[in-house]
């Protein structure tokens, strides 16, 4: 059984559904009596819910439209050797022309089949490439979510939340792991050539910690905590900066 003091460290694991068996039952008994742990569980659960919503991605509508359009225009063709010649009305003066068409029909049918196969092959390659890209994005998002969720289960995991206009940012950190993660949603869209950059706040000195994906999403901050007292967010030129070029739009202290 888990000790009483250790039960307070399981709030993140409980919110992430990482407890089971006797440990789960013991923590739920503790949770019914500990308001501090209940509050932490609600905060972690809200963070996990926002993480899932921020990373949800809808497949491009154009991909489905192209697939459906392709299905509607593709017909199953018989092999060229069994395709019958076209019906041509008898014409006394056109027998030579008809016999020529009949004689070359297998070649014409083969050429048409090859052209159709090439067109469908190009469509298939394009759709396969898009599918591979979607799979890669999904795998990347899944790995990011797993890493973020793992950070939440650290015994000393803590969270802090701040807003910037309609945007909401949450930082999750663990001193024992020396690691932090950032989750944002609803951040104001930036003009072309600009990006949100994250920084570790080393008691007034900002250290680059990564670029935020668009106006929302999650990422593990690059680099260890190393005594940082918080995290800041600034607007920087595309690709990021070595030092902040403006006032932070968001500051989240590790407290």
C-alpha cells in the first residue's frame, strides 16, 4: 500500500488514469478527504482535456472530396484483349477505314488503359503521400501527447496558467525531472513572418526554450530547468531569436 505522504504525489497519475488496483482504490479514498489533492486533480484533468482539444486535427476536406470525385469517375475496364471493336455502320466506300480501326483497336484500347492507369496512379501516389504525411503528423502528435502526459504524472508536477487576450497558456513543470512543457490554445493569430517563442526565465535573463506551434498546441520546452523561475512567451521573427525582441505577451512563474 502507498504511504500517506506519497498519496499527495499521485494527483497527476490519477488524472491521467495511470493508477490501478489497490493503489487506485487507496488514492480515491484519500481523494474524498483531501481537498488540496482534489483541486490538483481537477487542474490536471482540465490540462489534459485542453491538451487533447489543442492537438485534435481534422483531415483536410479537399482530400475526401478528391477521393470521392475519383471514385465517381473511375470505371472497371476489361483487359484490352477482350474489348470488342466498336460498332461501325456498314459503308460501301468505308470498308478499308473500318478494317483499319478494327485492326488497330487493341493498340488503341491498350493506350487508353495505360493513360488511365497513369492518371489513377498519379492520384494514388498523391493520396498516398498525403496519407503518409497525415500518419507522420499523427505519430508526432501522439508522441508529444504521451510525453506531456508522462510529465503530468511526475510526483512533483505542478501547473500554472496565464492568459493573453483570448489566448490561454499553461506550463507544466517537474523539478525532479528538470523538465517543463507548455500548452496553449486560442492565441491571437500572427502576421506572416512572425512566430511565438518560448523562454525560460532565469531570474530576469531569458533563455530560448522552443517555438510554439501556430496559435495553439503543446510542446516540451527545449533544455533543462536549471533553476529557471518561470516561462515567458514573446512574438519573434519566423525561425525565432537568440534574445527576446519585445516585451513578453505572457509570463508564467514556477510557483
